[in-house]
C-alpha cells in the first residue's frame, strides 16, 4: 500500500523523535510552540479561564499518551486541536465546540439535526483522535484519495485566484451550510451555488474514481465524509505565516480579502486561535521592545547622583 502523505515537516519529525525518546527540553519546546494557540481556542469556548487552562493541560497529557499512535496523517496543530476540541465537548458539554466555524452558529448546518459529528465514530479512548487512526485499509485508501482530491480542488482555486469558488466550497463542505444560506452569504443566486457545488463534487468523485476507490453510496453521507476530512486536513486554512502576514497587512489585496473572509466571515476557529495567539505575541514583543527602549533611553538618568 502507498505510504500516506506525511503532513509533518522534517523539523517537526525531529522534535517528535526527541520527545519519543523522553527528551525534556524537546517537550518543553513543543509545549511552548503550541500552548498559546490552544489556549486562545479554549478561551473562545469556555467562560472560565481556569477551565481553558485545564483543558489545554489535559490536551497535552492526551497528546503525550497518544504519541505512539500518531502517524502524522494530519498536521500536528490540527491533531492537537482535535484533542482539545474533544476534551471541551466531552468535559464541558460545549455544543458550540462542535462547530469548526463561527458562521455555523448563525446559520446552523445540515448536519445539526443528525447525531453524527466528526467525533461520533471515534472510539471513546484517549489515544484515538479520529477514524484516521483506525487500522482499516479500505477506510485508509478512501481517506487518502479524498484528501488528495480536496487538496487538488483547493489548490486549483488558489492557484487561479478563484477565491469566490474557494469560499463557496468552504461554506458548503467545511461548514455544511445549505445552498440557500451560501447564496445569502455570497450574495449569489441559489442555482449558481448549486452549479459550483455540482462541479466541485464531480471533480472530487472523478479523482476518487480514477484512484479506483469505491466511496460510500449516498451523497449526504459522502458530504459528511468530506466535512470530516476538511476538518482534519484543513486544506484551505492559511498557513500560520500567512495569518501573520495578514495581521501585518503585507498580503496582496486578493489574499488579504480571502484570509479576512476565512477568519472573520467563515470564522474558522482554528485560524482565529492562531490569529489571537499571534496578536498576543506581537503585543508581548512590542512591550518587550518598548521596555528595552525605555530602559536604554533612561539609563543615563538613573541613579547617577544618589
Ligand atoms: Zn482555518
């Protein structure tokens, strides 16, 4: 069988290897790297800040316990978000944590009336994050083919700067909004949305068919699977460095508008957590810089003549 596409960079892999060998410094580095964005995510869901800190702490515990099962099929950040989100849903019964994007709280999603959620199929143990870690070859092949199909779809939109269709497919498959609601958000006719949905689904199915992978029969089921995959691979989420550039307003206009849509209109909670974390870092850097500036400029006046 084909080796799954690795979502983990070499540097991350090196860090993980050191953690697996029990290197404390490496673990500290890892916690430092992800703590801020996880805390921002948890704070957006939980009113008590002590609860948010508890949830993040438990996420790191769950992560270290699940490390032997983590095979790098989804990015480290996404994996941590999955663990945290489950923790928040299970422990704090936060309904809103089920939604990956803010816009779903306003419009509701087609999946809301069904018990199904991305975590429903997950075994109730701490060390499984999703059906991703299910050792089922057919499931694995389907996942790989769909991962690949979604990445191609999204990359195609991005490389042709077709942000309109990208936004529509995000609203449809990532957020599971109805055609009617998508039309409202995008200020388009409902049948125009239907057409883009049809075209995208056709492209995805075609890609999967060429991989000779049979995909589930009903189209509703198929769309649920797409949402699951979208949440686990986040093919459209801007990189953290792109979110940083958005914050500094150094992106090209079209990209700036798109990131703004993703973070504010769609309200992707994972990217919002990154944005909040980056803002906090900037403030910290600025205040450290300011502190250094003040210290430097006042040094000459300090206590020279006691
Ligand atoms: Zn995102």
